[in-house]
C-alpha cells in the first residue's frame, strides 16, 4: 500500500515535469518563429514560348514546399519544377493556350500575368545589369526572320542589335534606359524576358580629397544592400557606408590615389569621373587672432575648395558659418561665445589646425607696414585699444616700443632700435593680442656707394657674394673688381698683393671654394683668382659675359653678341655649347637637378624666363612672356618687364628674378612655376622699409648663405642690401 502511494506520487511528478518541458519548448519555439512574408510577385519571364518553356516567377512568400504550390496557364495545369521562398520555376504545359498565368501557394491564389503561346520567347539575359554600352546576350527562340530584323527594347527604349541568330541576340544597352523588361519584337510577335537593371554614375561629390574623405556617388541602379556594391578609387577598394538605389556614401581608402572612381555590381563595372587626391588644407594667415562678436575673420592659405559646402571652420570646436570662399581664402564672421581655442579648417574631411583665436574685445586686424627697419612708422588697426597711449603696451619680438598716438581702433608708433623679426603683440590691461603675422625686420640699406660716392666708377656690370659673405663688384670704368667685407671694408681684388686690372671686365662669380672668376671681354678669357691670390686663365677663346655655377661645379657663361648663345665649361675647363639660349646677357641660374633657367633677349625680349626643352626645342618659355608687364601668376600668365637683374636661387626650390623696369624682386617656385612679388619699389635712392625705399636700377643680383639679397644699383653707383629676416 505504501509502495503504491509512492509510485503514484512519482507518476504525477513525472507528468508535471513533462508538461513543463513541453510548455518551455513551445514558448521557445514561439520566440524564434520566423515571420512569413506575404505572397507577392515582382517579376516573371519569359511571358511567351511554346510548351515545355521554363517560366521563372520571382517574388516573396513562396515557401519551400513544392507540394503546396500549383499553377495554371489559361486553366491548364503546369508542372512545378522548383520552389524557393523567392523564386518558382514552372514548365509551360502541353496543349496549353494563350491566357493568364495563375499561381496558388498554400491555398492563396493570385494572377501573375499573361502568357502567350508562340515561337518567339525570351528565356534569359546576361548580364541582367549594367550601364550604357553594355552588351547583353538574349537567349530564347524565334529570333530569326526573313521579313524584318529583330528589334530589342529595354524598358521600352530601343537598343542597338549587334548580332542575331535563331536562339541568340546581342544588343547594346542605350543611355538612360532605366530598369525594366527586355522585350524582343519579330514579325509582329512580341516577347518579354526578365528585367534589366540599368546602372549609371551621374556625379560624385566631392571631386577632390584624400584618405578618409566621405564621397557621395549619385546615379541609378545601385544595390540597396551596401555589400552589393564594390567601389574603388583608382583600383583601391573603399568602404561603403550607406547605400540606396540612387546614391552611395563611401569613404576614400588609406592608399587612395588620383584616378577613376568605379562601382562594380554583379561583376558589371561602371566608371565614374576622376577623383583627384589633394593634401589637407594649408593655413598661411588667420586674421585676426582675437576679437569680439561680429569681427570678420579671413583665413588665407591654399587647397581650400571653391565650393562653399566643402569647407568647414571651427573655433574652439564650434563650427562657424563661412560667408565666402575661394581656393585660397575663407571669410567668416566671429559669432562670439565660442571661447578661446584653436582655429581648425576642414576641407572634404581633411583637417588642419591653425593658431589659437581669443574670444575677447582686444584685437589686431592689420599692421601697416608689416615689415621695416628701426624707426619705421607703424600703424596698428584693431579694436579694444586704450585711448591713452601709455596704457597700450606694444612689443616687437619682445622689444617694447613707445606708442605715439592712440584711439580705440588705431595705434601709431615707430619700430624700436634693435628690432628683429618676430611676433608683434599689444597688451591692454589683462588682455593680449597678437598680430596675424610676424613683423619682419626687412628693408633696404646701402652697403657701399651711392649717387654722390666715389668708391665706384661707372659701368657697374655684375656682383657676387662668396661663402664668407664678401661681396665682389665689377667696376667696368676702373677695370677692376671691388671687394666689400661683411663689416663694410672696401678694397680691390688683388693677386700677389697687387690690384688686378682687367681689359674689359664684365661678369664675376664665386664657387664653393671661394675662388673668384672674372669674365674679361677685352682679352676674351675668364680669369680664376684663388683665395690666396693666384690669378690664372680658366677658359678663353670667346667673349664671355655673366656667369653661374651648377651644384657639380660646371660653369654656364653667356657669350657676348647677338645669337652667340651660352657655353658650358666643366671642371676640367672643357667647353661645350648649351642648346637653347640665343642671346642671353643677364645672369642665368641652374637648380639642384641641373636644370638651366635663362633670360633670352632674342626670344622673349628679356621679359620671360626660358629653359631648354629636349622634347620640343621650339617650346622654351617657362614663365612670363615676350610682352612686358607686371602681374603675379603661374608660368606664362605672369608678367615681367626687363629682367636685367638676372636669376639666382634663394632657399630650397625658390628662385628670384630682378625685374628692372618694375623695380621689383620677384620670387618663383620651381615646382609650381608660381610667380610672386617679394617687394616692388619706385625709382630713386632711398634706404628704409619696402614701403618707402627707392632704387635706381637692377643690373644684377646675388644671395648670401643667410638669404640676404644684394642688388647692383648701377644708376646710383651703389650696392644695395635687402634684409628679409
């Protein structure tokens, strides 16, 4: 009896446990149950053919159980060949007739579309997607005709038929075909197959950028699943962030380089426009570096986008609306309330940090002039100045200056004695403001000579500077070369203690070992004078003019006389003719790669800079024009007027030109051929800042190892020294 009670309890517990397991399993099944898609037909093909033709129906909600699927062609049952959740394949029945194709799935019936029993049938197309010009193969039956060639339409738009046989057509996809069925017409019969998906790239934005730039590709026929689109920048695969039928958002890859952008979908490649790689923006000057709400800020630099919305500016992390843009300048209005912080410029997702901007009332908008020598009168404009001059503390690279007059927006003062290049700062109370650029100790002084000086005679033709800073000047009237030490001591070039007197000296140049070379037209030779005073003949047999050296010690020397050209003399004194120059009588220059630059009186009337061109000997002009003028620019868009001051290199990759009739020293970037003006003076004889200095002539130029420029001012019988640092 006791045993029976225990047995009954065990049976009850076992039954309860089983019930619990069943309930848990049922709940778990419900939790993971797949949601069934509704029955829908998206496409079917072909829509015609004979008995036995395989017809594909594409859509959703088909399931995967063939026994629950049936179909009829105008009432006649058809064989179900295969079933997947998104595709059903049927076989057109024997003795079928033209009419509606009906489909039944799990008891639910729907009309698919008409089906025509005829010889003409479109079985398949390959590829089923692509762009304009894609050749598609159309397989089927009944394409041949003795009456009229078969016609092909894609989404109703006529396609060019390339070739045709009874069972195969090849057609070219027309532009802007759109997505739709491929239709074939033969002898009054018409048949449609599966839809063709037309794809195109209409534009990309931006067209420039670099690693990490987000690019929007506009077009048609893209896969809406990001993984279905392969985007490449000049062959490098990019990450697709977002995809829709009419656009893609992609990120330029790490190794991006300039080249075509392409999109590949189902092995069909579309080529888009060129994506050009540019570096991050470069900031030259931010003006001002402080100021209150409403202050207009100008950011000058390079590699900005001329398209407004491709540039962004942040102050202390706060984005500020841009008012106007060019490739080299951004303008905006300070909104106030940003706080003090770094100015950052972002161009097409590439960013560059600039200086710190202070959100305050004290501001320096402009300094005029922004360069000069001690005693130069300087005007500072801005805001937040004290009207009491003594309450405004002004410092030039840490050196204090005395303010002469002051208003709330303007200070006037003289640059102090001991001036050096550096930041200009104004302090009012607890606020400090920096000028947008360093104030440069720059201007012109007279190293030797002058209109009323007798240290030189007349006919000053050339000058050079050795590596010790000694300047040598050809004094044609006295037939000697004068030497000026860095301390200003003047003497005559000597050999063995005696002054060297030449016949008709013309040019002078120093090599890396401080040997001095003097060209003498009268004796038709070039003399070499060593630092110890040894005087020997370096080359002879022609009338030499102005000279220069390349990095390997080869000399390039003008030959005096119309059409006489230029000679090259190597370190062994072997002479050869240089191809290109015809009538060059100003100093040439040779860059670090051995490329020659010269001014030709025959080809450009001394108004352009030329360089030999082995590929096209008739295309020698490199910068400027044969027409005189004054304009900064790139290459032949720039204008000079009589480059009698010659050419010489200053710094890495920079060349200066003495633009005589414009009284200007011009700088040329060798890599970009960009011509800018270092300074432009007027005629006369005045030392001082560039804003007030005057010069009489530019007969030759030279540059010392510290970057100071020396100008031979023959009209004023003087050597002028240009201070740039």
